C-alpha cells in the first residue's frame, strides 16, 4: 500500500525559529526502521 499525503509546510531558518510544538522527522531513518520492522515481523510470520 502506497499512500501519498500532502501537507502545508513552513520552512524555518533555524531550530530556534520553529513554531512549537513541532515534529521533526528524519525520513531516511524512518524508512530504514520501517523496513527493519517489516523484516522482523516477516521472520515471526506475522500476517496482517
């Protein structure tokens, strides 16, 4: 399943200028963790 979502975003010059609360997401790390979790669940034979 591939879902594309679009959100309005603002760009801050520095971390100090971000409005808070604010979610900062490392997309590369997140994708890597999702793949690791998926592989682990497959090894346990977990099904949806």
